C-alpha cells in the first residue's frame, strides 16, 4: 500500500499538479462472532416429489457462530490552492460479511463526499455525516471487534449519517472550530410523494461542543419533517472526560418519533481504561424508558500489537423491548493501513 501511495503521488506530481495528491487509508478486521439464536435470509429450495422446482429466499435460524470480517479503503483526492483553501473528495470501498447468514458480500464504492476547509471552517457536501454522527462522545467507547455495543441504543430517531456502503443522503454539513468551541449543523433536502402530491421531508440539525481541561460537553438538536405533516426530533447531551488512562462518557437524549412505543428518554455511559502499556478494558451501557427501546450492556478488551494492529473482543447482552435478551460476543484482529 505504501508503494501504491508513492506511485500515485509521483504520477500526479509528474503532471504538474504538485499541490495535489491521492491518499489511501483504512483498516481490515476478521475473526469469530457469536450471536445467540442468530437468524437470517438464506436460499430456499422449493421441491415437489423430491425435485427442486424453484428457489427464493427465506428467513431461518442460522449458525450462532460465524466468521466475521470487514475491509475498508478510503480514497481521498486532495488539492490546496495558493491561498490556503483545501478541497477534498472521498469515496470508500467496503466489504463485510452478511451478519444474518455468515456469507461473504461483495465490496462496492459508496456515494462521494466533497469538502472545503479553510482555517477553522469545514463544509461537506454529498454523502455526509450530520451533527449527531459528528458529535463528540455520541458513540463513546464501543466494546467488541465489531463495536456492537453502545450507550446510544435507546435512540430511535433516524439522523443524518455517513453511509459506508450506500449512496447516502445528498446533504450539506458545516462546522467551525474556534479555540475550544466548535459548532455547526447540517441540512438534508428531500421530496417524496403522498397520494401523488409532493411533500417535503427535509431534515436539519445543529450542535455545539466545548472542551475545558480534561472534559468535553456537547449538545445537539435535530428535526425531520414527515410526509403526513408531522415531524420528529432528537435532543442529545454528552459529557466526556479523559483523565490519564481513563476515558469515560455520559449520554442523555430525548427523541420524539412517530412510534409512541419508541418515544422517550435514552441514557447510557461508557468507559475505557488502559491497563499497562498494551491492554485496554472497555464497558458500555445503553437503555431507554420507552416500551420498545433497546438495551445494551457489555464489556470488551483491546490488546495492542503495535504498528496499528490489535486483538479485540467483547461480550454483552442485547435486549429489545419486552423480548428476551440474547448474548452476543466476538473476537479477532484489526489492523490499520
């Protein structure tokens, strides 16, 4: 990969655009994943008299333990003008296993993201992440190779997210950094049809974060219009603290969504602690007071092998509403490039 990067940069420089470059970055992970009572879509063989007559798909119980994997490659084109304005464009190539049946999936490029950076200002357009997706300490510490446990799981509002495998929303996000204070927002324009008539289902959000000493406090608010004339909203407060080998986060949110069984307050916390030079322990808890809110609780560990490689794993219980909880666990290797 280093040789490829050097060759790409040299090629661009040879064309006379010395201030432009192509960068490659990403990571890969692989290992074993366990999910109690796993189910997924598989090929279904329809027979008559012992002969296969047709095939379709069916959702059935599958193996609880499967091979898990992810390959992610970011491709960034970057150019800086004489006045110091930086332009960027990114696409991402990613392949994962099918978590339902354990089979491999094909890699594919996602939607492009375009960025302009100058001083403390950043503006993204295209397949962008919104305020919540960019918010300090929203995700906190997520145990597991697949980072499958989170403090935020009680939130049911669908905010603007960067899509790694799809086209994403064609939206705009802007952020300004002024010392220890950062603030900004996003806007996602969308039109749908309701009974043959056009309806706006636009989505917007705003945020602010402030860092002081070892702490960072953040707040974000967003709304989305629904086709029936109603709207949904989400308010999030986070607090993060980095004290020596300890990093902890607190999470509190209120979501107002169309489904009353998912309406209410979400809350959680996460923490990580460095044990020695190479080992990090993690814990995460997330829940909500609505009837159908999801609850997560679990622990994980990371063992640093050096040079961007590590061994990772986690185990926890996931419970959705009044349904029985189930155990999920994983273990494997990750390396950055």
